[in-house]
């Protein structure tokens, strides 16, 4: 399902090389508290005992731009690295193709330059690096010639060259001793679905890698499941067709060994006519059904399951029919079912959007906008689902049973947080504990798990633990107290480009003038602060107002607003939490005296009535001159 893309359609984020990037705080999209008394959907969490333990770690597979790092926009590159460092654990790259030149262009000749750059990029991202041993030098295939350009993605080594490819794998493992995870090949391409041929090829590579370091983790067969149709069928049926079951059975019975099993699936087939969105998202349950089929096979022996690729629709050239928010909900639902089934790793193919796409197609089930463009590296809705799994539902976290009164919502709960997925195209009110949240169409949100909630066990229990955590892992204790979630987006102004002002609009009313910009010369957190320069003052302080609207404040909740500020000369400033729309009810306002040095200020507010569209506002019109703000949080 991972396909070669014509040059002008390539996704141009491969990996990120920078010396030092400050890490910004990235906020989740939080559901709005709902003013009505009657919910559309009721969710309950049974906290009496864990139903299972999560094993799922999320990651990405980088493609293209392995040669053109100079083509990346520096600010977009920094933003993308920040997102990756905060949201995923695994970083994968193929050794050849999808932007990287041949490391072994002719017998006995090696060119490591591209692969060295790619591996260094993976290392600098800070996650667990993974290499996929694909594709093949042309001289090892039936093509028979030397090349340093794009590979034939459907050409596997001939049997006479299986040993040569195993030797290349050995050299790669020796060259990069810190990389201890390898996937063998990509989607069984070029083996004509011969289980004997692929398994023979795999065994040679497995033996070569284990001879270098027995601790290296090796997985295959990277099976692209080709069953299940395109209509929504939940978890029913057996999506893996019999002939692929036979392929897997042979590999399981005849492999020399394996440390994990690789799978690949798309709800909508590449050549199928896409069904309605509701049918597509209903089909994400097949990821559980596929895992159940695999676990039932003789010789499975509790191998960890990796999803090397997973899609709502693998045909990336036609995704304009899928809005960004739907893509986020659909991918979140896939992760939900992968976690429930006990999967260990899920890799997002091509995390960066397509810069060469036509309007409406730039989000190709991506995590962030293309890092080649100015203002790129901005998160798509799907990013927050991956970050939520990474932060709150990763390996070792106990998972508790949930019951949901409607199939329009999926809920995943730990003792600290609950992930809610609105699978429908309409706004709904969801009750969890004593709070009712309004979820926009296809919204994915993380909210606090209520401490007092009960429900019946899941109708379909989560599978038992498939793979124990490695000895070095430190699971989150069930009693751990999570850090408070900052409700504000881009709270340290690290994310630049055209979107940063969308999070923090500056309202300047007639009778005052002011400008604002990100300032790289002074900061408390990260590399940037924001500078607001008032050039015409007004007695009404709110005539110059920096704000972040769209916040959800719950009735009876107490919040803390914290920020760092300074001014060019001593002056006053007002900070408020209020309604973002008429009648602009003020929850709390406080005046502050700023000095010329950075100082932290705080304000506590108690909300007596739920406000689904609140704003944090800084009112600055009272005095001319510049003011700097940084590290703003609302918890």
C-alpha cells in the first residue's frame, strides 16, 4: 500500500536535521463543556479494576526529501521536529527508495551518503530508530544493471542474490550499531506471493542480523492484508483472505525466528470506489478482526504485532473527499482498535502533508503540514490522537472498561484520562461522569476520567497481554498523578508560520493602534516570546487585546492562569478569562504591574457556569510601548 509517487507529487518530509530546537508545549483539542442538561451519548468508565494494559507505542515512517534538506523551511522544520519529539516514539526509514539513493549501486560498491544522513536524522529526532530493509539494488534483481536512482519498487532480489542482500543487511547493522529494530522488506513486493521465496529471503536476513547482534529485533512479513472490502463491518468477519492466511502460516512455521509480526491494511482498497464516510469509519474495527485472525494461527506464539502501515484510504491522490477532521477521527479510531487488540507499534506512513497536492488534498492522512513550505509543520487533527496515545495510553498504562450508549462515540480510558472520538458528522453532547462535553463533528478529545464512575464490563473484552514490557520499561503506576493539561495552544509561541496568529489573534479597536510578532531575541520557554507594541494608547485597556478564544471551562471547576511577562518600561496590564462572544461575561480579571525583567504572574478563577467558548485575554491599550509574553498556561 506504500506506493511510489511521481516526482512532482512526492511528500517532502523525510527526517529533520537541526542542531538544537526548543520544545514547545502542544495542547490537545479539549471538548467543550455543554450547557444543556440532556446528553446525546453517555459514557461510563469502570475503575474497579483494569481490563487490560496498553502495549501500543506510536511512530512514523519518513519518506522522500532524503536528498533535499536544503529545501525545508527552517521554521517549519523546527515545528515538525517539535511535534515528532512530543508525539511519537518510533522513527522509521527505508534504506533505499522513497527519496534515498541506492547504498549498493553495483557489486562491491557502496554509497552510504544518503542513508547516513537519514540515520543521523532519525537519531536527532530522539525516538527509537527503525530501518526497513527495502528496496533492492537493481543489479540484484531481474533488471540486472547498476543504478543510483529510483528503484523498481516491485522488483525483489532474485534467489541467486538473496545472499547478497543479506550481506547488505549485515553491513548496515554493523554501520549503525545503535539501530536494533529492522523490518524485512515492504509489502512482499516482487515475490509474487510465494511464501517459500519470501521466507527463504527473510531467513537469510534474519540470520545475518542476529550474527551481528543477537539483541537486534527483526520482523516480517509486512503483509498487506487484501480482504475485508470497503463497507463498514465493525469487528465482524475475517478480513484476511484464505490465501494470505496460508502465506502467513507458512512463514510462521518455517521462519528461523522473529521478534515481531508486521501487518499493513487500508479500510478502503486502493482501486475501490470510496463509500460514505460513515461506512469508512465503521470499518476501522477490522484492525481488531485482523489481529484476532493472526492470533489464532498455529505458530503465532504471542509475537508482538506491528502495524507497519494503516489507512482509512490508502489512495492518497484522491483524499479531497475526506475533510481533515474526518481523517483525524478515522485514524484515531484505527489507533483505538489497534490498542484494544494488543498491538505493540503503529507507524504513520508519510507524517508530513503533500506540498504538491491540489487544493483540499494536502492532508494525506498526515500528522502535520509539509515542512518544505513556509508556515509548515503545523499539526493536522490526527496529530493530537497520536500525541494522546503517546502521552496517556502508551505501553504499560492500565486501560479500564468503558460502556458507551451509542456507536457514534468511541471511548478509551485510563485512570487519568479518557479519549473520546466523535465518529459522526454532527455535533453531539457526551456525558462523562458529572460533565457534559460538546464534541464537534469528527472531533477527537482528551478529558479527565471522573474519579467516581462505574459501568458493566466491555461486551468484547480486550485480549490478554500479548507481550510483556521489556525489563527497561517503566510503566506509569495506576496511582500516578498526571501533570495538568494546558488548555492553551502554542502556549510558548514556538510554532510559527501563518498559523501562530490563528491561535493568538490581536484585536485592535478604533482609538488605539498596536502590532505584534514573535520575538526570537528574548524568551523564558523555548526560543520565542510574543511582543505586542502599543503605539497609540486608550483609556479602555481592552482596545488592544491579545486573546485565545475557543476554550471550554466547566461549571464548578477551578483554573489557574499563569504567564511570564515584561515591558520596556514599568507599566500596567490586565489579564482576564471571559466569554469570547456576547455578552462577554467576565469570569475573572486582574491588573498587574510589569517591570523590565521577566516575572511570572498567576491568577486563579472559579467558574460558576459552564462556558463552552471562553477566552484568555490580555488587555494592553492603557500605555504605549512594547510588552512581552511567554509560557502562558491555563490548567
